[in-house]
């Protein structure tokens, strides 16, 4: 306790001064908590109806006070499962913060950046998308058209961006879109399997991924060619986004559009849920949320 007080004050300082100072500090803290409670209650309550319109069928949204009443949360509850997303409304200049609470075992997990900071989301729409995707990570499923069968999955599939940092401008990224399978629960093992299929060559992997926009990455793709929808298949990588024309025919694919080049700070303008940045030199991939915040870094080789 003594370390909590200054050591350069006279020992004869009247004790009532210290008591008065503590009382003033407590009063300030109480006022701050009340202000935050009022601010988050207003935002969470107003956001509940908006969230209900953005959520998938069967989901519900409601505002509620957190334990102790210091802040209000916007709670998103899926139709199945035990976990729910608890969104802390913006206050004190921060955006939305996301926590995932499993009611069965009482665990709480907050979305954080790679540095351990809270991964604040700038808008309600991006927050809801990130919260749904975070619940995704607790589910067990496999990519593919049957992933919604039998009601086993209660979350949305998502797209993502994948790319490389510009060698000369580290604040700029070159990215390609992937239409399906974008959540880390699916994308990270997929990238590792593609890395293996392409000979554990990080530079070659980056070049292959930046050559096209993708419908879906799929390392089990066996041959170069075209599928029945007219999409080009790249062996060991997946199906490109663009089609060649008439489904079922083998056409000539023209040169794809170049990759998008965008400052990382402006990533949210591309309206994506996740970004995966490859580092060929280190053999790693860093996961970012849709607003550009880094969440985690992973080795491609295991």
C-alpha cells in the first residue's frame, strides 16, 4: 500500500486532506462511470433495432447493462449454440469493442489486435460482421456448398482480401478479393494447404494468389482448366472469380484486372471482413480485421 503514495510529502500532513483527496477522486470516478453508462446505454439502445435488421434470420439483438451497470452492451444471440457476442457501445472516442461469451462454461474472449489491444470496430455494420465471424471460430464445419446443411452452422460465410505489402511503401497493400471462405477458421488452414501444394515457396504462393480475384481458394483443385460454371481452375489453389462465358465450355481467359492497391489505413473503404497479408520473406501471414487492425500472425509452415 505504501508504494501507492508519494514519499516526498511531509509526514505531518493532516490526514483529513488525504481523505478529502480520496473522496474527490472517488466522486470523479463515479461521475465518469455514470457518464459512460449513459453514453453507452443511449448508443446500444438505438443500435438494437438497426442490428436486428442486419442480422441473419433467427438472430436477436438487445441492449443490456453489463455486470455492475458501468456500461451497456448490445448483445447478439444466434439461434443455436451457447456463445453470444457482446458489443460494447462506442464511448470516450473508441469504436465498438467485441467480446464473445460462452454461457455454458462462462468464458469470455475479447477480439484483440496482434499487440494485445482491443480491436475496435469503426461502424455498427463492420462490428456485426466481425462478431458473427468471431462466433464462427467456435464452430466446427468444412468449407463448401454443404456447410449450411442440417442447420449445423449458425453464422454467415464471408469474403476477404488477401495480398502483400508494397515493398517500397509499407503503408500500402496489394490485394485480391476472395468471395467465400474468408474467416480465419477456414482461411488459415486453407493457406497452409496451398503453401504445401505449391512446394513451400512463399514467394510463389504470393504470386499465384495475386494473379486473380477468387471465387474460393481450394487446395484440392486437381487440374488447370475450367469448371462447369466457366470459372478457371488453378491446380492446388482454387477457382477464380471471373467466368469465361458459357457454362460447361472451355474458353480463353483474358488477362485479369490488376490487383487493387490501397493504403492500409483506408482498408475499411473496401468493405471486407478480413485481410490476410503474406510475408514471403518470413513465411508468415498476418490476419487483419476489416478496418485494418492486425489480430494475429501465423506461420504458413507447421
